[in-house]
C-alpha cells in the first residue's frame, strides 16, 4: 500500500489497504495513514478544506475502505471477529506502547547507544524535556498494567509473558523496566527520518496499538518495519554493528526454536 502511494498510484494503494483489512481489521489505522501522510507531504501542516478536497480526489479509494470498515463494525458489533471478550473494541491500554518501546530498545540497541550524546544534548534544551519525561513516567505508573489473562500464563515458557510478569511483579522491577523505555523514547526523538512527513508514524503507531488490551509483540511488525524504512541511515559502522548484532540474536534464539525448549 505504501509503496504504491509513494509512487503515486493511489487507487492501487487504496486497494491493497482494503485487502489488508481482511487480514487484520485494525489496519484501518494504516489505511487512514496514507491520505493524511499525503496531505502533510503536499501541503505541510496547514489545514484547509480546499486542500482536503484535493487529497480526497486522489485517495477516494481509501475512503471506500473506511466506509467498509464502518459497515463491518456495525454488523459485527465490534472489531474482533472471534474471542471478543479478550479483544474488546475501542478500549485504551498503554501496555503495547510501552512494550514496543522495550523491544525497540532491544532491537535497535546499537542505534540507541550511538544516540547517547544526541540525547544528552537534547535534554539540556530547557524544561520541556523534563516535563515530558515526568508526564511519561506518570502515564507509565498509572496505566501500564499486565492484567490480560493471556499475558499471565506460561511465564516459564513464553519470553513475552516472562518479561511482563517479572517487571510487573513489584514496584522495584516496574521502576527498572522504565529505564530502557524512557531512554528509547528520547532516542527515537533524536533519530532523523528521511522525510519530515514520516514523523506521522509515531502518531499512527499510538492509534494502532492503544486500543489493544492484549500485549502482543506481533502487533509491532508494521510499526517496526516502517521505522526501519523511514529512518535515515546511520554511519556505516553503526549499520554494520546492527547487522552483526541481529545475527548474534538469531544464533541465540534458533536452538530454542528448533528444540521447542523452555526459556527457563
């Protein structure tokens, strides 16, 4: 969908966006991403009805997808097709947002370490970074909860559940968990993108993940993939170290996958 949109084949892009909703209904968020991204890419952040009509003429197929989604939700009485009790519609949960920050810390560790001095310099810019950090800490303390039943079973086997159960088991563990999260947050802030309009990724990632009560890492495939595509390439040595780092992680995990062995 995004590839066709960047190449200005908007009808094909919209068609692929609609097809994607057949696999995951909440892909409606990414269907809406393209028209808004195109607006910002074309006109910047200045809003006008005339500009909206211009974008609508180019991306009308996307709005057909939006209408299909509304009809589906009305007929289905919700977004989830099955197991609706475990996947309530229009629910807000910060669990996936903070867990995504954790995995971004793990997956892009070389990038984050390379950003250390950029972060240090950025945090010296007045009081707003401190206020924003405290606001994020407040949100984390009062909203991050590991209370979905699926996230509390098989903690001896599932790496995801082991991490969630451990770091939500006490105030000390929960406080320690926040350290890589806040560092990753600021590292993302100082990581440049190829286009200014691609910063919309952060807004739509929040919209995409916040309604999901179940904390599930496979939900992060699209945001992480887009982050890899949108960010500017770092120094050659950083990218090389990142590749070696990924190879090491794969070599570590493959024996567990092949043997179907327990994590602990």
